[in-house]
C-alpha cells in the first residue's frame, strides 16, 4: 500500500516512533487529535505541511498495527 510509505521510522527521530514523511509529527499525535474529534480540515490547517493522504496513512498504519491475534488464557 503506497499510503504506508508515508510513515517513516528513524532511530534518532522522535525516539524511533513512527512519523509522517520523516517530519517530527508522530503518528500518535495525529491519532490523538482524531480521537479528540478534531476534523481533518482543522489538522491540515494547523499543520499546513501535512497532506490529506498523511492522515489516511496514519489511519492505515494504526489499522495494520491492531490487526493481530490476541491470546487470552482459557
């Protein structure tokens, strides 16, 4: 998926946490804003260097991270 290429991880940047296109805006920052109900348009206005596909990439990355089996004791 080409969207996921927008998510980068660099050891010396933001503590190795996933960021958007090598910038110092973390995936978790965008996810937190979305969780608080901030509209995509407002995020893009507040961070003019972000693009709509960056928000889509953030959501796609989060979806992939949660797609794993959870083992629970019987």
